[in-house]
């Protein structure tokens, strides 16, 4: 189970991911990205490493720009599984 999420309070973004593999000994490595929408494309504005065993939970804060739309993307390897997922979009 992999759940990327993003929430907004004012201009403060809270970016998070929860990774819960089937086995508690499974190692996960990868990157949690914050991306902003530019036209019809997405551009990286920040990133944080993911590295842990078993359930991994990461939450980071970022100050956004008013009127800009953001989402979270997680690219990781959990055991033998490759993950590339995005959250819903949020506009500051």
C-alpha cells in the first residue's frame, strides 16, 4: 500500500507519503517529490529521499505560491515492486 498526499493551509503545503509493504522486512528506497503545474506540464520544486524498512511514513512542509497548483509524486522501489504514483492536486 502506497498513499501519497498533499494538503494546504494558507500558503503552507504539507506533503506526505505512507508506504506499508506486505512484509515488515521489506526495504523501500526512492524519492518523494513536490511538483507544480506549469501549463499542462508538471515541474519539480522540491524532493526528499525515502529510505526505510517496513512501514515508512514521511511528512514534509513547503511554502507554496498563491494561485499555483501542486501535487505529490512518489517514485520508489519497495522490495521487487517499482512505484510511481501521484496524489490529488491542490491549489494554494
